[in-house]
């Protein structure tokens, strides 16, 4: 698990691009088997699903990055000397 995490942290754009492409493919496969839509509508829906998933992953990555890094505000607050 640690090796996967380190690879993803080193190859962020590749990971996000692969996730986006796989979401497009999965959405196209799902809509093809479930609904009788035109190809253009399938592509539009697939793109929307992939964008929503990508935004969710990017938001999660931002939150994880925020909590994994040292916070300058926390360091200043922890370094204050009490005045008692």
C-alpha cells in the first residue's frame, strides 16, 4: 500500500488522467448496456461522470495533502509561550 501511495504522490497527473480515462470508459460501457441513447449523448454523459469523479478525487487529494503537511498556523500556535 505504501508503494502505491508513493507512486501516486510522485505521478499525480498521470494518476488523475488514468482515473479520468477509466471513468470515461466505465461510463460508456454502463450507458451502452443500460440505455438506448445516441453516441453523442453517451459521450456527453460519460464526460460529465468523469468530471464529477475527477473533482471528487482532486478535492479528496487536496484535503489529504492539507492534513499530511505541517501547518504553519499550527506551528505558530504551538510555539507560543504562555504568559502565566
